[in-house]
């Protein structure tokens, strides 16, 4: 049962990394599991079997492209620019007003360039995947993924729009997406756990510098809309889901990839939250439950429940799910973006 949560774990250097096709040793108990990553393998096992060096070179090229992509994602955060931000003060008689414009922390041209780089690095994965498949006797599935995944297709449409100034060919998503307005910066407060308190220090009096603490940060944002102006989502969120879909496609083709620490950390965070909810509401789970697989579709949270043999034994929520468990799942994960296209796993 290689696709069930119970068969996706492998012990490596005292840490359990999520992977595809690895069986969880039966001697493991829950206390042995420390979940920290995405579908990945140790770096020493990344290369495929070399044929005259060709496979090695192709894999290296894909790894380089993925590293560029991960760097482009990281560069959407520009919190370090806060230090150079200056307030605008208007004095009128005995009164004054101080304003802070968080949309102009980064230069417009720089924000636009980072958006173009991100879109380009995601969209060109199709050609890298198809090239690798051709040279390794695999079926080329790049176009199939674009046609079956809305986020991947939106990115491809935005790429064509950026290159040609118009969608002069069929919209792959059928939505003819565009940006509502030019990319700009925005202040973001993300509360991931009850222990985290986003904090922004604002120098209203006496000068000083802006300081962001905990999960307060500044990011480059761009809202994507369809041809009728209906909102499709934030570019970064669409990009994260598209990246996860491409990563899964690479794995299906036989490539082994290691996402960056930031994405592994996010997976571990989501898995820990899912585990905590599962343990707290364990009496509501089907008898024999040992692992959970959480997926989010259009803001709706669904958790599949599996037993120790990797057999699916139920779905949460269902008609018997309490309001407390239903709310805990929805409030915790409705806006979550899993770094793994197949969802987030937790051992309970």
C-alpha cells in the first residue's frame, strides 16, 4: 500500500522524512516519529542511474532550476526593507498626522521583476520535466498537468501574458487571468499558533526604525483576477500550490527532490497541528486510527483516517463529527497551503 500515510515514512539519521514508497518500520511507535519534511530523500540519493553521464546532467539541471524557483519564492518576502521606511508627517496648526505607506516599501520595478521571475521559474518547469522524460523513456506529462490543475494553468497563462503582452493563444486555465494592479508590498500578520504574537514596532516619535517580530513580515503581493475581474487569489498562494503540484509530478516521473528547509519546516508545522487536533479529539476518530492525511480544497478541510495497515477507515468531518472538531480543523487549516501536493500527514 505505497500511497497510504502509514507507508510513507523512512528512518534516516534519527529523523523521519516523508517520502514516497517507503514503509514505516513496524517497530516504530508514535514516540519514535519526528516528522520534519516534504516528499524527499537524503541528498546522496538524488541522482538517478547515469547513462553516459546524461541522466546526471539532466537531474542537475532540474535541481538548479528548482533552486532558482525556491530562491524566487523566498524573495517575495522583503521584511528587511522595513528598516529604511520613513513615515510621512503633515502638520496643521497644533495637530499633525503621521502616515505609513506599506505598499511602497519596495520599488515598483523591483516588485514587478520579482513577480516575473517567480512566474517564469514555475512555468518553465514544464519544459524541464518533458525534456527529462524524453531522455529517460518516460511519458511527457507536463501539458497534462497544466490542463488538469487550475493553479498550474493560471501560472502558465500569466507567463504567456508577461511574454507576449496579451494571451494570443488559448488560455490554459480558461480564465484568461491577469493582475488586478501592479505588484506592490504589503504588511502581513500571520498567526500560526496561539503562542505566536506578531509585533510591529513603529517609530512615531523621535525617529528610529521599523522592526518586525515573530510572524509579522512584509511581502510582495499581486492579486490575480479572471477576465471578468473576479478574484482568483494572491499570486504567492497560487504559486505555492502550483509548485507543490510540479514537485509531485517530478516525483511521479522518478525524480527525487529535496525542498528547502523553509518548506520542510512549514510541513512539520502543519503536521504538528494536525497531530495535536487528532490526539485531542481521538475519541471521535474511528477505532484503530493511527495516521491522518489532511487536504484543503477551496478552503474546505477534509481529513482521511488510516489504520496501522495503511487502510483508509474513515473521513473527518462526517455526519457524526462534533462541532468542536469540525471548527478546530476548519479554523486551523482553511487557509493553509500544504507544501506537499498530496496533503499533510500526521501520526497519532
